């Protein structure tokens, strides 16, 4: 996964949720490094994974859980 693919996954996740409840999203796992460093600064192995874990953050834990369940149901785990 490259940075453009990461940004696309974030945009798609927010589009799936279509809610004003999202405060921000957290990228979990190995692909989170793509939000911090340029691809050119990373070893090849850092961009091998084609999966990204996205956790939407809501105003309350109930909002977060609801959005995470919706995202998982639509986009898959």
C-alpha cells in the first residue's frame, strides 16, 4: 500500500460512514507509518501490506463502537 492508497481508504471509510459524528480516524498497524513518513524514506517492506486498519473516533465510546461496526460490516475486517 502506498500513501495515495492509504488516503483513498480513509476517504472511502469516511464516505461509508456518512456521519457528522466522526472526530477523526486512527490508522492502526503497519500502514500507520505511511501517515508519518514519505514512501521514499521507508524500506520497501513497509509498503508491502495491502490491508489497513481504520478506527473511526466519535464523540463518545458508543459512537465509536457504532461506526466501527458499520465500517466493518460494509468494508470488511
